[in-house]
C-alpha cells in the first residue's frame, strides 16, 4: 500500500530535549516536505527536499533541521524544542515536484512543556 | 504564505443537502487542488483542476474554476455524515517548491 508514515504519532517532551520525528514514504517520490499546522494559521511549510541530499528552507524553518540521506526518509529534528513548537506536524511527499499531488502522513502531535 | 482563502470558514448542513465551499486566490495558477482533512489526520487529495479547465467531476464532487475571478468552488452533493471534515484548496503557482494551502473550511454534516 502506498503510504507516508510518521513516528511517533504523539509526543510530549520538555523544553530543550532534542527529538526526532521520522518520516518515510514507499512511493519512490523525489519530493518530501514538512509542515506544521496551527489553529488559525493553516499549513505552513518548514523544510522541503527536492531529492536526496537536496534540502531547503520553507516558510518557518527556525528551530528545525532536516536531512535527506535516503530517498524514502526525511526526518525532522528539533535540537532544542521550545513551547512555541507545540503543534501538529505533517510530512508529505510527491512525485518529482512540490506542486504535484501531495501524499500526507498521519501527523505527529507534539507538545513541548 | 497563504494564497488560497476558503469561504466560509465553517459550514453546517443536514445530511442529504449539498455543500458548497469557495476558494479565492491572488496570483495566476497552473492548477488548483482540493484536499480533505479528517480531524487531526493527514490531508487527502480529492481532485485537481487545471487552469484551462472550467469544471471537473469526481463522484459526488464537482469543482469549478474561474480564472478571471481567481476563484474556485467545491460542491459536495447529497452530503453524508462521513463528509464531516475540513476542506482545503491548494494552488500551484508554478513553484516546484510547494503548493500553497488555504486556511480551510470546516464542514459539519448533521445526521
């Protein structure tokens, strides 16, 4: 089954404790992206990747890191999480370009205390 | 940055009625896509309409696009309680970087 998976689905952590949210897709998509979704602000892009070893900042990259060492994986790293990073996070992938149909993961609800 | 703005922000209807949601955008586009999001879940692609198309159907969904008015509408006919979700439009303005998502319409279908 074609899908995008994220782990963990729920995470409660404390300020400053490094964490990684994993994202994996099995569709051989070149493009992958991370979004955060906050009430009243819609979906905002954090980082995106056009292919292996090619990553770039989205609209709200501060406080986040990503890597793309393999085509299928695109982890999101919070080196020192802060309460303003409490949000619902989505990973998405698409064929070749970011303006093609996007396939979304199930989401990761992160709470930073 | 948000280009698409959905209207209304929230819509509540009875089962069996039709639901219409609108999306307005600001710049020229290549295509416009509609997505659905069940509460707290990932978005799911519903339909894509290209800039040279005016109307498209998929099952109970009908999408129209008016590029002169920079607007699109999504019509769900004979709605069901299971259609309760948020609906987002997303525009492709030619950037390979991303689609630009609107803020969404929350649809509630009452049984």
